[in-house]
């Protein structure tokens, strides 16, 4: 059985042309582009909390990196470097090889170098730090939304949560939902190009990881305003032949509060509506105007039915400690 350093050398040491010094020393040495600001994010994925223990390790490798690049995308940053730290119950080389394949496939697609990390024995746990660059004063933040701004979201939030319910045996999705939803869950695509295209267009942005309503609430809270989401303007979800009332309700709950989507929710003035449509066409990515930033208590998010009457939802998103406290 290979030891810790042999495993790192074999599976995680690759050329790092953008680094002054990559893996193998006590620290990596990085040279940011002159005049650029660094955007840095750290995220942790724990087996049983963020992914099912039997998830294909290649898909897990992709997702572990993708969810961190999604945070950079939400700031409009260009991804540059990442580090990976992981605990594993055993040195299973077949598992590690597939994980590394998925991790580096994502790194190669989005142009990032893996410049360091750590491994140890323990419950399966992955922690990634991702670093990107953005021009000073240009980063998309959560605190820039203004009353009158439109609220937008990319893609189709809700698919990942439905995919998890399918894998857990809680529902049986009709075709073509299983492939679409499980694919969204296991191989999310960070919206890096969208984040960069929104620089100078959007006033605030966040990636949808804990639920659309919850994450939109973070924008409202930081911006000191409220938000109104209209049900009739939400993205269309795929429909199968057995699209009954129960599935419609579940799909709506997943869309609004499911999370794990890694789409971008952002705000922009009405004057940018045409520009956003052009961005959607150029990126071949659906962008949906789902509501408006309104005056009201900071962090309040109201969902309106077709008659503009408020609709109540028990949950707005995922909270690790609140979820853990539920019986």
C-alpha cells in the first residue's frame, strides 16, 4: 500500500505553469497578475452531509472543485489556483485515482492549477481553497442591490435537489427527469463565464448553494432591502408524462429551497435587461428574470402567486445546524 506522500505524488502532483512554485515545498509561491485583486474562497464537503457515501468518486472529484469555482464565479473572478485537503478512511488507490481524474478534469476545463494540499486518515471529508483574480472595485458583491433592480437566476434551480430525492428513493421521477436531475446534482457546472460577463452589468450576485430563497435573502440582507419573487416568472422545469400535482409541488419546493444548484442569482437595473438577454444568447445559457428588489425589511423575501398575493413556504433553504437539530 502506498504511503501518504507517494499517493500525493502519484495522483495529485501535476504541472503548475501559472505558479512560481507548485506542490512539493512547505508553501506554494504564487504571483498574482499585477494590479489585480485576489478572490479567495474555502468550502468543505463531508460524506453523508454534502454527498452520498457511494457517489462515483470521479463525479465527486469534479463536484468538489466545481462548487468552489462557483463561489469565484459569483464574484466575477477568473479562477487561477486551488489547494485540496482531504481525510479518507483508507488509502483506496482505485477510489483516489477516479477522484483525481474528476478533480483534474474540472481543473483543466476551467484553467486552474492545483498548487498544494494535505491528506490524512479519517472520515471522508474534502476541503478546497480556490483563488481567483478580479480587477479592483469590479467584483460582484452581495451588497449592491438597489430598490427597483430586477432579480435574475441562471439555469434551472431545483434539478439537483430532485436528483438527490431520486437517489434516496423518496420519489420516482418520470423520464427524462432522472438523467437531468442526477446530472445536475453530481456534475454541476460553475457559471464562471456568466460571472465575468456580468461585471459592470449586475449590481449584486451570489451562487445558489443553500436554496434560491435563502441565498437571495443574503443579497437582500447585505443590501438593506427586500425581494419579491413571482411564481409565474420562475424557470420552467422539464416535464415528463407523469407530471402530477404532487410532483409539481415537490419540484417547486426544490426550486425555491432545495439548494446544491450552483447557479447564479443576481440583480441588475431594468436598463440592463437587453444586455442580459444578449449575454444569455452568447453563452447559450437561459437567464430568467424572477422578480424585483423592493423596499422593505432587510433580508425579507416574499413569494407572490399569479394574483400578486404572498405564498408561504415552510423552508427557504438549507442550514447545517438547523437541519441537524430537526428530529
